[in-house]
C-alpha cells in the first residue's frame, strides 16, 4: 500500500453532535495501521517530486497532487476515528489533532514505554490506580471532634473601627469578635457582601453573591450564640466557594458558557462540613472555564496586587477575593497548579493538602486521582483551622481518607530536618534557622523525566471521559479559549488504553523514586516551578504557599504606582504530613508580616488607573516544550 494513499472510500464529514457515521469491519487491526500511516502524514506530508524535464508548468499539477494527498490523509484519519466512534471532528480539527499527536502524544508514549515497558510480565512499576474489592466502603465512625487541633488563643482583641480593618482580620480574630459578641455574624456578613459587590466587578472574581442564603445562615449563627451554642472558630464566619462546588438553589457554572445556567441541587461535601461548623457562604467565586486557567464566561480574573495582570490558575476567584479582603477565606481546587499559581500571583497563603484529605462529592471532576480541594487564607494558622474543619472521610468519594494529620500547633520544629532547594527564598531558610530548625541543602533525585507528559496523559484522558458528550455535541467549539481544553481533549481521543496504563506505571515509578529521595521532614522551594507542580500533583504531596515579600512592577507609570509583584515560596511535606508544612509556615509568619499586607486594588497611585476591561486584549497562550508559561488546571 503506498504510504500517502488511502485505499478506502472517502468518508463524509458528519454533522457535529449526531454521533457520526458507523462503519463495521471484521478486521479491527486496520485501525492501528491507519493511525500508523495517516497521522504522521498529516503532520509531515510527503512532498511531490518534480517532473523529469523540470517544466515549471507542472507546478499547478504538483499543488493539486499535494492537495489531493492531504485530503486523502484526512479521509484516512477520519475513517480511523470512526472505528473509535469519534468521527465528528471537522477537517481542520483533524489536522490539528494529527499535529498534536506527533508533537505531544508520541514523544510521551515513547518515553513512558522506555521507562516501564521494556520488560514483559508486569513484575515492576505497578499502576497506582489500584482496585479495591471490599464492598463496605463505609468506615467505622471516627470521633473527629476528639482529633480537633488545639487552636491558639487570640483573647483581648478589640473590634476595629473601620470596615477595612475588620475585613483583613484573620479567621481566629473574627471568630473571637463573634464569640465575645463585639460583632454579630449578620453585621460581619454585610461587610463582606458590600466588599464583594464593590470589588467583584473590578477583579472579575465573583460569579454569584449568595446574599439571601448568607443572611439566613448568619441569622442562624447569631441565634445559636444567643442560646449559648458556639460551634467553633468558623461560627458565623463568611467565606466563598470556587464555582465548581455545588450548592442547592444556586448556579454552579463551572466558569463555562456551556453551563452558565446550570443548577445542581446537591450539597457538596465540603459545603456541608462548613455549614455544620457555622460558616456563612457569601459567594460563589470564579473558576476558570471548566477549571482551566483564569478565563471564564464573564471575563478574566485580575490580580489585586497588580490589576493589569491576571490571577492565573482556575482557582482565580478564591485567590483574588481572599487577597482583596472580600472574604476571610475561600475553598479552591487544584489538579495541576490551580491553588499554587493564583495564591502565588495574588500573594495569599494557601494549602494544597495531601490527596484525599478533603472529600469531593458535588465537585466538578477533572481527574479522580489528582483533584484536590484546599483553603485560601490570610495566614497559615487560618489554613490549619479551615483544614481541620473540612478534612475527613467523605462517603461519596472513594479516594477520601480519615485524615491522620497531626496537630500542627503541637509540632516541635526544632526536631525537624528541613531541606532547601536552589530556588528557595532564603529569608524563609534564615528565619527557620533562627527558630532552631536544622536546614540542609537538598535535591529531589529521580530518573523519570516525563512528569509533565504523565500528568497530561492522566488528566486529559480523565477529563475527556467526564466531558465526552460535551465534545461530541460540539460544545467545545464555543469554549472561551480554543487553545485550552478543546485542543487538549481532541488530542486525547488518540491516547490508547495501553498508553494510558503505561503512563500510570511510569507515575508509579515516579512515586517510588520520590518517596526514596524524600530524606528530610520537609523542603523549601519555588511553589510555581512547573516540574514541581507536576510531581507534587502526581505524587500527592502537600504544599503551602507562603508570601515572602514584594517587588516593584516593571515599567510603572510616571509618578509611580502602588501596584506590586508578589514573591512567595512553597513548603513541601510528604503525604499525610501537612502538619509539618503548616507548622513551619506558622513559625515563619510569626516573625514576618508579608502575609498581612493589603493590596491597593483601586487605589493605585496618582498617575495610575484601573484598565477598562472591555478594551483589554488577552495575550495568546503558548504551550508545549517551547512555552515560557504553562497549563494551570483544577
């Protein structure tokens, strides 16, 4: 068979969303051979040879021949896609898929195969996606109250006079004001609702103010307190949820045009935990569309410290809103960078906990083996408080665990050995040394060099399984940023089951090597380094993002600006040792005040002004090996 010819009758292009055209054959191996020949040809078409006499008049026929070959190549791949029940893409999308397969899929497939598939029998490098045959997924009841952390006392705090000062108090400080009845939950809720309405449009960080529900919950909190019932440090405290977390009676838009009117009448597990603790939901905060980066159907979320920048990461709303004092804390999510990146950009303290620590019932899923929920807060202490409330086994989430995290407030940090990487912020290292922590130079050693590829295969295939109908019905064509999920998920159609499992085996090898290399109690390093983001999410490592300072923006306007670029670092710990990372972060923040600084938002300086969002052009994204940026999901 000639390499650049398709012997099959050209297939008609079906209407998107009809399910395509069905073809039946008794030799399924043809699918493999068509993929083998047609995919590379689309990305690298064979050149037509010139005629023997070199006559220039043959150029027209050569171009016609190339056009015919390209059309035939598309036909071949369309036929192949029909064998996968995926014959619903347009011709130009098929060409993009072929290019993506050659540029991304095939190198990753080869790298994973070399890592784990050179020997037969499956005796090494098992997949971490393990089957559990136990029918009883309901664990014995654990007395969670007996394991509560011992929060520090904040007695003698007095209510500030200004709403601005109240808005930037910590969770424990606000809780003390409510407990001592210096302020009511309803009064506090009104303060934060006003700030949400004032700054939400500027930052494009709020999807829905849940005002009616918030007032109801605040009144209930005040009534309980009047009866002598105090539910703990979150009693009456307002907060926000990333808008991939369902709350009955309110839209859960997932940040997407396709789902912007969706109402899911399900109590998300994390919402139930917070409601039971007396917390007051004041807003559904922006998620990037389908939990990918910071673009959503209503715009693009901005960084309060520099509103000409965008927040990055799909937990854009929780990060920006917490940074701007619009909520005392918020719950976001991460699959690959969507807690760490926006927290670092917006200068807030945030915890990506150990995988499985917080249940995910009622939360949009990208990847069941990597999705995590975590808090955005003013401080590490607040992160510990919120984590203590929301952690624990979720009966609807098989991956959730009865958290065995120790009390971070009881950790003796002088007994810890903590490593620091080359990219660690040395101020953190110096402070911890002064606190008696043994600090040593450190490096993670591992041989798996395809962490990003493993993450992309895992995440993209899982995501496509969850949004199969979305793609088949053509809704990806109206997605807010075509270079994001639409491109990745079309390419994911051609990742075979074998190659997905090989990626999981390579992931298992990575987990083993990281475990063996993790010879310290924790380590300090850049929280947004893409390699560490990939490794941390594949392995399930907890990390807390800690603000460590600020620097001037580049090219400020004449007369200066109050806008700043935030500087942060990450404190990483082994799985189920979140308490170590929290304890180290609390020790650092006890003697520094970077986390207490307030962003200028709309008070930028005499010659600075808020940009008109309607006139801002969003810069194009660059992905792949040549990219200077990266994908941020979850």
